[in-house]
């Protein structure tokens, strides 16, 4: 039979770190996704990338975003890319994002057809316009 001496402070620190790790990983994963709501009330999940880190993409919907103080997201543009060459889609998104001063690209890849991608774009644009009008109404009063 053998005995092992356990230093209680080291054990607690190790246990605490092990408990925090899954929470930290979940928080990081949650930061990679954002839901945008269209005028229809439908929510669309988007993968979040820094503008410079965005990979080459197949046809997709996108939201170009600027991070403002307090981590508030300001929508700069909503659109879609539909080139058959992923690098052309990336080039278009980066050019547009750089022109507008975007920090992030939020990409929605779940529209199964070009027609559905157009509907997603319209729904998101209309929803954003409604949100902009509501914000304007609040600042006027």
C-alpha cells in the first residue's frame, strides 16, 4: 500500500481550472455565431468572422458589421455573393467591407437555392430597415 500527499491548494486550483475550461469554450463558440432576425420574424444563424479572417466562401448571404463602443453591432450592409468561385465571393466581401469600414462579416450558408438566398437577403434588409426606423423614432422623441 502506498500513500500520496496531495497539496490541497494545488488540487483546488486544478479542479477550478478544469471546471472553467468548458465554460470558456462555450463562450468562445457562442461568439462565433450570431442570429439576425428578418422582417418576417424568422431568425437566421450566421457564422461570425473578422473581415481579414473570413475564408473563401461558396454562394452565401452576409452582413457586414462594425463593432461600436460597448460591443454594439452596427449593420453596414446586407447582401449575398453568388459566384461559383469561392475566392471571388471572398474578394467581393472584403472589398465592400473595407469600403464601409466593417470589422466583421456574418455569413449565412443555409439558403439551399439562389431563390431562397434572395428571400433571406430581402427579409434581413427589410428587418434592418424597420430596426433603423425604430431607432430613429427613439432619438427624435
